[in-house]
C-alpha cells in the first residue's frame, strides 16, 4: 500500500470514530432532555395542585367556617354593637 492510501485509511478511521462519539453525545443529550421534560411536567402538575389548594384555602366560606369554629367568632348583631358619640 502506498502512503496516500494509508493516510486516507487513517483519516477514514478518525472520521468514523468521531461520528460514533458524536452519536453517543447526541443520545446522552436526548436522554437528558427527556428527563428534564418529565421533571418539567411533574413540577407543572405540582404547581397546578398548589394553585388549586390556594384557591380553596382562600374561599370566603372556608374562612368564615374557620373563624366560627376555631376562633369562636360570631356575626355582628345590632344588640351587641356599642356606639360611641363624640362629647362635643
């Protein structure tokens, strides 16, 4: 074999090895992308759940029930209202 053939063979071998390495890197990046997308979906679902929970916790009926039951608050009635007048 002559020198040009050996050079081309070595160049072909280097190209083939770099192609294999590039494909392996692409596979690793694809797997990382898939994992990141799965994590994104999980976080999105958690965010939606937290928003739903926040809406439920801030509803006025729930606040009224908690005020009555836990804080023992009662609605205002006119007979329990004390009016103060200015002494002028």
